[in-house]
């Protein structure tokens, strides 16, 4: 389970995410929807630990993301980037 509690994130002097709280429960379908520039990708980067939260809390299985070593966290979750370089021929 992932819990986000009262997360606010600024980039420079611009608030990108403000007071976000969300509980993501295993085996459920969740969507992040919004217009360009709304902070969807930033929220995903926050959830994966790619960027740290300045305030608030992000918990994965009741532990902060920083409590995990990168290899252990990688065993527990998968991240599919929006942009990637495929190492084999792939057609959609």
C-alpha cells in the first residue's frame, strides 16, 4: 500500500503539488488525470522516490521511501517510464 499524506512540492517558487493525500491500495485500479502541467508526472516521480517530498509524507508498506535501499524497493514495485529506449524491435 502507498500512503501520501499532506504532500506539498515546489519547484523554485512555483507550487506544483499542494496538500496531496491519497491511499493507493493493492489490487485496485487508480488513475491520475489532468491537463498538461497539472503535476501528474511530478506526482508519479514523488511516488517512486525519484524526487523527494519537501514536506508531507510518502509511505510504501508503512515505511518512508528513504527507509528502503534502491534494490529492495525495485523488488517491490515496477516503474514504467513515459520515455524509454527499447533494446529490441517493438511495434504498437
